[in-house]
């Protein structure tokens, strides 16, 4: 095999995708569809491949100093709006406190900052090239993101005022109601609301899995009562379903739980229970043994100024489950829809948020600020990785669609 073989790596990714979706074959079709949407979609769904590539090409994994909790699977689609923890979950008021930040921590781990930064810049390169940016414009935006990252990670100032696309998203989501969330995910029936079983978002759970999920959620309810004083009647389970969501995690055991909440058909709460395993970076780094869901919570709390609310770790048989409540105030930033005039300010903001998160979660003595030469070398590696992922994406698309 050549030092870099796009088809060999694409075949390895396809084999992994088949393995992860073997319990529900239709999920493989969903995974292929999402992986083939774009090269950045392929990168988003192949975090283990990113680290395997770095492990096989050690020169790409090198770079400037700085270590602490990292996101592990950072890319331009892992930023969004959410409702932070200081709000009292027992009180129903229109949310006026929403945050915009990194919003996915399944692969969080302690490691070199550069691994996050290279993956983020690589995803930016793929994303803006996918929307037709010239080579010059692409490199300009990548440099802007790196500059903002360094200023935030090593300076005294945080990300500052959100750019127009982020501010607009925050404003829109502040007024989104619980009824809107429920109407998008459930349907009303004589027995109350139930999840929509359309095969695209929710499907039925096997009986044994449903029983185990309800037992695990009861453990979560006990933890919420102890931590927040929320009465058990708020957590009466009305329905459960297998949740089809994500790209990289598609096929992972993921269970949606509908509970009574504040009562009435529009007062229900929706929860996400997601199985956690080894972080993708384990292909490159020595990762200490940890309870996977507790690792996710530890990384989230270290990296975010305002962590997500009502999160906990529970056991479900042999699985370590990360549980969180879904709220109406959640949505991702879609960089493909950001106007060209707002693009540079937006990518700078994402770089600044990343720098602030790393500075917040540093382990040991903070390193010296990265130099222009450091950033240039890191950009060079990100461009090489973008080229690799583009070729893997094309090979993946051909291998999964040839003959159709």
C-alpha cells in the first residue's frame, strides 16, 4: 500500500460504518447519505480516521505546545446555541439566557491543543471550498481563524461580541417554545404525546432495551433529585425510542426519553441518553481508563464557561450513558448559510471560542504564545489534511455508489 491510499482508508471507514450499524442495517444507508453530502460531512463522520491518519503520518501530528482538555472532534459544525446550567429547570419561563459555544463533547480528552485546531481549520478549508471559495480566500479565512485562536488562547480578552449570524441565531432561539420542540419530535394521541416513529428520527426499541433504558433513566432521576431537588413526578416516563441522529455517532446506542416534566401534553421534557466509549483520539494518544460518560462531563465542564444543564452519567447494562435534557433553545450554526460578508467575522469568532476553551481547560503551565511560524506550519498541515480528506471523501462516495 502507498504511504497514503485514499481507497484503502475509505474501505476501512466503510467497514467501520457497517460494523457500527449492523444492529440496524437501515442506519448504514443513513450514514452513507450523510458522509457523501460533502467532504466536510465526511470529515465530520470520520473522527477516528482523522486520528488514524495522524498516527500513520507522525509529521502531521507535530506542532506547537499547549495541552489540556480538548474537544477531540472539533469542526465548524460543532458550534451552536444551547441553554446553560444556571437556569432552574423547575421554573417555566421564556428563556432569556442562552449561550453559543462548542456543543459536542463525545470525544473530549486531555491532549495537545493543536489536534483540535488542525481539525477545526481542516474543516473550515473543506467547508469554504465546498461553497466555492477561491484558494486565496480559503487561506485568508484559515489565517483569520488561527489569528483569533492565538489571541484568545494566549491573550487576556475573550471572544467578544458575537458576529451577526451568531447574534441572529441567539435572538431567534430565545423565543422558541417547548411546544415547538415537542411538535417537531412528537405527535399527540389519546394517551398523550409519543415520539414520531417515521424511521428517520425515531424508531421503536426492542422490549429488553426499553426496560433497561427506563431503569437507567430512573437512576438519572434520582441523581437530579439529589442535585437539584426535582421531584420524581417530573421524570415519569411517557415514551422511549431509538434516536437516529448525528453522523460520526450514527449507530451508537442513543435513546430518546419523553417524560411528564411540568405536566400536560405541552409540559413534557425530552431527554437524550447516549452511549459513550473510547474517544477517537485513542488511535493516536495514550488515553487513561475512565468511565466514558464521566469523561464527557469532565471535559465539558473544563472547556465551557457555561456548561449544558441537567447532565449526568448513568449505567445501562454494560454501557456508560451520557444523559442530558433537550431544550427548545438548541440549534447548530450552519456555516454554509453564513453570508459572504459575515464569513470572516464568524470564523474568527469560532477560533476565539476555541482559544478561550483551551485556555480555560489548560493542564500544567500555559505555554508561550504560538508564533507566526507556528501558525504557518499548522496551516500547512491542515491544508495537507484537507487534501487527504477530500480524496477519502471522493473514494468513499465512489465505493458506496458504484454500480447504482
